[in-house]
C-alpha cells in the first residue's frame, strides 16, 4: 500500500472516530439531562417511590 493510500485510509478512520465521539458526547449530554431530572424529582418528592426494571428481581 502506498503512503498516499495509507494516509487516505487513516483519514477515513479518523473521520469515523470523530463521528463516533460526537455521537458519544451527544449521548452523554442526554444522559446528564435525564440524570438531572431524576435527581431533582428524588430530591423534591414528598412521597416514597421505588424504581425497578420489569423482569429483574
């Protein structure tokens, strides 16, 4: 493989990694927003509540 071809392959891989990083950053932001809402609810609710996942005991 020529240096030019190797360079193009590496550039494509870097672009894919950058895209994946952007997706992960967006996922992290969404997770943080959900966590903030849950935390606010847990801190302000005056009732007892449980959280569970169906099918998990």
